[in-house]
C-alpha cells in the first residue's frame, strides 16, 4: 500500500435511494477525498440484511447505488470501491472480532437500541453484532480516518476499543481509526420539518429530494417547502428555520457564500427564491442523472469495475486477516 497517504475507509448501505442530504453531506466529500487520501469505499450490503429486505429491491438498489456513486464522481481508477459481500475477509474477521467484543459493549450501542425499537419484530443477532462487522470493515484496511455522520460515531469508538484490546493481547496489529467529521458538507434538513435531518426513509414524499428525482418533482418539492411567515431571504442565526435550510442548500450547490445568497435575493420574496433553489438543484443533479443512465446501460462496465475493486480489497485485507489468524494461534 502507498504508505505516504492516510487511508480513508467509508461505506454506505444499499438500502434505498440517496437524498440530496446524503449527497451534500457525505458523497461530495468522498469525491474530494480522492486526491488527498488513499480511499477505500464499500457498499455495506452485509449490514443491510440486518433489516429484512425484499430480494429484488435489494439487488436493484445495490447495482444502482454502485452506478450512482460513479455518476457522482467516485473514480474507480483512483479509489477502491467494492462490494462488501464479495470480499469474504469481512465476515471472517467479523466473527473473530465477535470473540473480542463484550456483550455489554454491544448492548450499549444506541443504534442497536433504536433499531430494536423500530424493528421490534426482528431483533436478530446480526443487528446486535452489526458494530463488530463494521469494526472488521475498518480494521482490515488499517484505516486512519473514517468519515461518518454523528449516528455512526459510537461504532467507530467501539472499533478503537476492540482494536486496542486486540493489540494489547497480541501486540501491535491494528491501526486505531479516528472518526472524521469533515467541516465542509452541508447538513440538509427535511423540506417539511426543517428541524430534523432530511432522511431517505421519510414517510412524507415532499420532505426529501432524491438524486434521481425528475426535475418537475424537484421543483414541486421546493415550492412546497415549509418556510416561516417572513418573506425576506435572510439567514436566521437564532432559530433553525426552513429558510436557513434553503439558503444552505442553495449555497452548497452553487458554491456561493450565505452573504452572497442574501444579496442576490435582496428584495425578492420566498417564492422566487424557492424556484431558484429548485433550478440550481436541478442543474446540479442533471449531469449526475445523465451519467447514471449511461452507467446503468452498461452493466458489463460496472461489473468490470467492482470486480477489479473486490480483488484489490481482498488482496489488502487478506494480509491483515492472516496476521490476525496467526496471532490468535490458528493453524494456517
Ligand atoms: N453502518 C454505516 C451506515 O449505515 C455503514 C458502514 C458499514 C460503515 N461499515 C462501515 C461506515 C465502516 C464507516 C465505516 O452508515
């Protein structure tokens, strides 16, 4: 591996369509990381089956998400972008790490508690050991930095604890990762409830904009976005409001500062502004949507790219896995 650059590992689950929030808050950062770091990205499909999936949809989501990431600018010649279930070292190391993770630790994970409530009919063991699979993902590549949202931070902390524990028993083996919450990257809120995050699973169809939404739907959603009773396009520093969210979105997709946005729309009402935000988002997404269509019409190309990445991921991770097995005392 290239020793000079720090290693970034990140993964997303193929569990539904990406929102504008995912794009501005996460995917865009992945693209920027590619020049500065050694990037290893994955579709974490093994994690996805901790919640019951419809097989056809799950299959379709995985291919589409792979194509969508390429369309957004993940460059398979610069980064290793693979599919987790294709690389057997992940489930193997996850098993080993399960034996170095305490029941109590996993019981304290907030995501486990939240998901147990949300999916109370299917509190499976995979949901419980989800964090040790995530630890395996990270530790197999000796990753230094893990860009994650607030909700995954606790899992990265646990990964450090597990790595530290293993290192203290067997000697230096794993790099201790750090979560990395990039400064840039807008936090995009729901268009209907601007005090909660835009989510791909929101029941209100008007709350979230998806990367593959049609222009007319994007326009409709922004026109219906909830704003307050003022009419001036001004950032409100005291309160979280719908207009702040729209200003943030416009600023993120046009690369203009908040000040510039306020000036541009001085004396014009919310109506005009909403249309402009929609237009800017439509223009930003247009090339991504075009590229997406191109990739989806060439499945052979996609296959070629992920197979190559799967192979690279296997080569890197096998070394780490073998070292672990040797240290534990397996006959290999
Ligand atoms: N659990 C993460 C999520 O749902 C996805 C993920 C899987 C991940 N393995 C990872 C993220 C390793 C960072 C590092 O968002």
